[in-house]
C-alpha cells in the first residue's frame, strides 16, 4: 500500500461521497466520521462493502446470508454469522484487484484498521468515479449513435423519395407515350424547319443589307444630282443675267442644257424604277417580316419549352447532385456504421472475453465455494464426530463423576471408620502411654528402692 496509483482521500471526503453516492435513507443519515475514525466499526465497514457490491453487481445484502439449498446442512444456524462475512470477503477479494488493492484480508472485515480502511474506501471511491465517467461517455456515444441512426434513416428515406421523384420525372407514362413521340417528331421537324428558315432569313437579311447599301448609294447620287441640278439652275439664272446676244452661243448652251435635262430625266426615270423595285422589295421584306415574326413566335414557344426542359434538366441534375451527396453521406454513414459496428464488435468481443473470464471466475468461485462447502461439510462431520465424542466423554465423565461420588461416599464412610479407629487408637494409645508412664514411674521407684537397697 506504500505505492498507490490512486489518491487517498480524507475521512470527511469519504463520508460525504458514500453518503451521497452509495448509501440511501437512514443508513446515509446515520453514517458519520466517527464510524471510520479513530477506530472503524466492523459493522459499518461491512455494510459499506455490501452496499458497494449491491451498487456494482446488484448483489443484495441479504443474499450474503443465504445458504445453498442443495447442501444438506444439519445445523444452518451455526453458519449464519460466518456466511455473510465469508461471502463479502470472497466477493471483495475478486473486486478489489480492479481497484489496485491486492492485500485485502479477512482481518480488514472483522477488525478493520483506520489507515487500511481509508485506503480501501479511497480505492473504491476512485473506481466509482472512473465508472461514472465511463458510463457518461458510453451514454453520450449511445445518444450520438442513435442520432446518427436517425439521420441515416432520414437520409435513406430522402434518397428513396428523390429516386421516386427522378423516376417520375424521367419516365413517361404509357398513356402519354404516343403524344410524347409525336411531340418529339414535331419538335425535330420544327427544328429542321427553323434551321431552314433561319438560313433563308439570313440570306434575305444579306440581300436586304445589299439593297440598303445600293439604295443609300442611289440616294447619295440623287442628292448629288439634285445639288448639281440646283447648281445648274443657278448657273442658268446667272447665264440669263449674262446673256449675250450671240445666237450661236445661246444655241450651244441651250443644247447643252437640253442634254443635261434629258440626262436628268433619264436618271429620274431610272431612280423611279428603282424606287418601285425597292417598294416591291420592301413589301416582300414586310411580308417576310410577318413570316419571320410568326417564326419568331414559334421560336419563342420552342425557347420556352426548351427553357422548361432545361429547368427540368437542371432540377434533374440538382436532384442527381443531391442524390450523389446523399449517396456520399450514406457511404460516410455506412463507413461510420461499419466503424461503430467494429467498435461494437470489439466491445462485444471484450464483453464476451470478460464474460468468459467472469464465467471462469464464477466456475473457480463455485469450485472454491464447493471446496469450502466440502471443507465445511467435513468440518461439520468432524464437528458431529467431535460432538458424538464429546457426548460419549460427557457420558463417561458423568459415569466417572457418579463413580467418584460413590467412591467419595465410600471414602467418607471409610474415613469415618478410619477416624473412629483413629480415635479409638488414640484413646488406647493415650491409655497405653499413661500405663507406660505409670509403669516407668513404678520402675523408677523400684530402681530407686533397689539402688537404695544395694
């Protein structure tokens, strides 16, 4: 006990802990510091150990005093006091090594000492703190595992619902299959026609752009012609003011003016023809614009349908992404579940090993108990034999006492007789002594007489 791996608590801390965590009711109220110091009370220490065993192994205190029914014990009353102490001792011998206490003895139950008792109770207190911490951790892990399982169930349920939605969105019902085929064929035809119309519209737009460039050039030329015509008019007005009376010059100038007028009329006629052509082209363009507007409306309808299909595809992609995320989360949860199952398997293996060890310990315990019970039976048999011998000896002693009493009576009688004989002998001896003294006196007289005579 000199090198402990746990702290040795004070008597106050031990009393407070055992009153709050182990003992209940009246036992907790009556348990005080005086029960442990300065001299621990054996009854209090034994009840503490019994309550600790009840808390850890659900072994009730009254079970310690129970005798096995299979054993035929003649005098079970003799075993009541020792059975509870031996049971508590055997179970504490198995439990205290887990608390790193290896030198527990029977004397610690029958006559406990202060320091040893405080050390053992501190070791049990440390083990109970460790047990409480581990139980809290296990409860937290169980709650987390249950939450993960609930999340896994929710995710699997969400995945199933998403798969059902994807199937509903992707699969076309058989009732609408023919209509969908018709719509797909019409859509393909419409796409082909729209492509053709787009090509035609592009070609016509190119032609319109060319015509617009030519019209712009013609309008520029016409503006130039108008400018030149105005310039000619101005020149004519100037020339009129500067007219010379020479007829030849007037004729030449008039011819020139006539030629210019003819050229201007021709150019105006050409421009009028071109304007008519351009008007016809503009009418065709407007007609084409109406057709293009119809095509544009059809294209808008197609674009809206394509947008809806794109939205559905995006929803499908989002659902697929969510499905993949859920699959990844499910895989992660499956991996965590595998880890948890492995941990549970490890725990179950450890528990099975511990159960096997406990079973072996129980078997060893039962064997030890059987051996103890066999020894108890042998002791009981020896005790019965000894009781029989004691009874025989008591009988012999009673006989001897009776014989001794009879011998004493005989001896008393003999002593009385001997006393009487002794008294008679004493009287006779006294009488004899008196006679001898008288004879001696007489002989002395005779001797003195004889000496006087001589």
